């Protein structure tokens, strides 16, 4: 048993005068039914950036370019007795959308562009505080990237 290395993608855009972030609803355990940033496990031989691009495409149908890492952290989920059920080491990456057509794909039951104001100020989509913090950091870094 070892931690599973994974990636998360913070894909931001400006659309109709509002800031939006790409979100997916998880279709599989763990966290099935919850909203999160797109991402998943890194495959053997893949770089973090390659895994990020692949996961976003698989889950949302969108093509992205990785800009830079935002944060690295652990997600450790335990059962009622305290035994570790899942341990992920996640690298969240700031990404820019490059093309494709938005649709839910592998491991996602839905994919949407969500208002960052709704997500961060009104709690829409019920993201974790960590996900909201990562989105805020990505927004700060994306200023001036075009």
C-alpha cells in the first residue's frame, strides 16, 4: 500500500464578463456524486503535465495547456475505524483551455463551467475548502496570462 500520485486541473476562463472554473461531478468512488476539479491518477511513464492534459480531456472533452503548478497536498480518506481507505498525493496545476467540446467523459457524470463567484462566494457546487483555496490561488496567478 502506497500513496497514489495524482493531478488536479484548475482551468479558468472569462466568459460573458464573468470568471469561470471547470468542474466535474465524480461518477466513481471515492467521492462519487461530489463536485471537484478535473483530475486523476498519474500513469506509469507519464509526467505530471501529461497526466493533467490526459485527465482533463478524458473527463471533460477539453484540450488544455499546463501553465504551472499551484499546490501539492495529500488526500487521506479513512473508514470509521481509522484505517486508510485511500491516500492520494495530488499536484494541482493551473491550465488554459485550448479547444475541444465540453462533455462529461470517463469518471465524470457531469462537466460544467461554473461561475467562480458562485463557487467561492455562495458555496455553489459544495467544493471542499482546499479546492476553493486552490481556485483562489490559480486566479491570482492567472492575472495577466491572457
